[in-house]
């Protein structure tokens, strides 16, 4: 990381999706708007830093049919301070919050899936 800082490059951390777990998540409507707010906690179960994953969010209706599927990239959910090296710290939990538009959609269920592109 220090070498990249001196050379103004971006480090590329290992990508091990099986080592990233969603340990808590919540989806709620933002009152008086078409926005939904997703709060989740990602856990890096590895002993090393891992690249932040993309997150696929699938919203479902009362019949468990997909009503919306959306992919969020790390730059969509990482704070500016967290984006400096693009990594999830080893053995730690990272809280995320994402606001997004979903006009006319009232989901009943959802699934959040971390993956790499």
C-alpha cells in the first residue's frame, strides 16, 4: 500500500467472494420519497485485506417474484475515506448504507449477494 501511495497507483486486493458474508441487512422506504435505504454489514472472514465486492440486490413481491434487481459497485457504497485503498479490512465488519430510487416499488423481501465482476 505504501509503495502505491508513492507511485500514485491503485492496489488490487485479492477477490475471494466466499470469504465475504452479509451478517445483517435491512431495507426500508424513505418516507415521502421514491427512495429506498439499504443498510447492511459486510464481514471479511479472511485473514487478509480483500477487494470490496459488487453487491447484487434483488427485491421481491408477495409471491417471491423479482420486482427489481440492482447491482451496486464499491464506489456506490464506500465512503470517500474507505475508497482510498478499495479494501475490506481482515476479520472486520464494515457497515454500508445505500439510498436508491425505486419509484412505485413496494418490495416484501430482498436478497443481498456480494460478488466480483
